[in-house]
C-alpha cells in the first residue's frame, strides 16, 4: 500500500512539472490560465489522497484472523487395591432377667473374645436359701409348724442354733431328747455332713467341666 502511494505521488509530480505554466492550455472550447491550472492540479492531488487514505483505512480495519489447531491425547492407567483389616465382632454376654419376686434365681453371664473365636453364654443359678425361706413361710402359713421348722433345719446354721438352744430339730417325727439321740446315732444325716458331701461332688463336677471346656477351646485355637 505504501509503495502504491509513492508511485501515484511521483506520477502526479511529473504531470505538474511538465505543465508549462507560461502557456495558456485549451481543452475543447475552454481556455485555462496559470492559476486555474494550479487549482486543478491541487484538486486532483486531494482527490487521489482521499481515495488512497480510504483504501488504507479499509485495509487497516480488516480483522486479524488466527487459526490454530491443537490435538491432545491423555491416557491414564491405574490400579487401586484396598485391604481392610478389622477385628472380629465382639462377643457380648447375654442379659439374664431374674426380677420376678416368685423366683429365687440369680442371673450370671460371661463372654470370651479372641482374634479367631468369640464365645458368650449365660444362665440362672438357684438361690437355695431363698427357696428355703419361701417354703418354710408357706408351710407355716398352712399351720404345719413342725414341718416348717424341719425345712429351716436343713440349713446347718439353723440346725446348730436349735441344738445349742436345747430344742433339737425334729427327726422323723421325734422331737426333744428323742430327736437328739437319733441325730447322734446317724451323724451322716446332719446338715453339715450333707452339705460337705454335696460341696465335694459339686467341686468334682466343676473340675470335669473346666477340663472339657479347656480341651475344646484348645482344639478350636489350633
């Protein structure tokens, strides 16, 4: 564009310079003098400059377009492995309800938890002293006083207390001195001896159960 402008200006300069300003020019039926010729050249130059300026502005106003193409490929490969190690569920001992006033029982329960095995259990245990008191009261309320005393005499503490008071516990319908003589003749029937024998039997059974459970637990843990 600048080059075109330079060429046009140089041509116009040549035209103006080659004009003989000392002569009168004619164009058809009209005669141009020196001053008119100068004005005509100025008009031509102005028109050409305006045209060139317009072309330059139009070209300068054209937007600049930039084309860009981009290709991108992303490939992701992953392996996730999650290992959760948690302890086994806890062995919870059961709840034993023994709130009934007509029952002489006590609830016991327990639980054992290992990393492999959990065991829980529970049971009720009879309260023999409570049963004895309830039975004696019931029999006494029925009017059978000797039978009620006999029930209480099954406790060695009551038996010894009755003997120390000089009123020994009944023995197969005998009371007083006759009952005392019968008790001395059969000491194995005295409550303390019966209780001791029962305690030994219970201990033996407890040991046998403990050995059996220990052997079973040992086999499970192998």
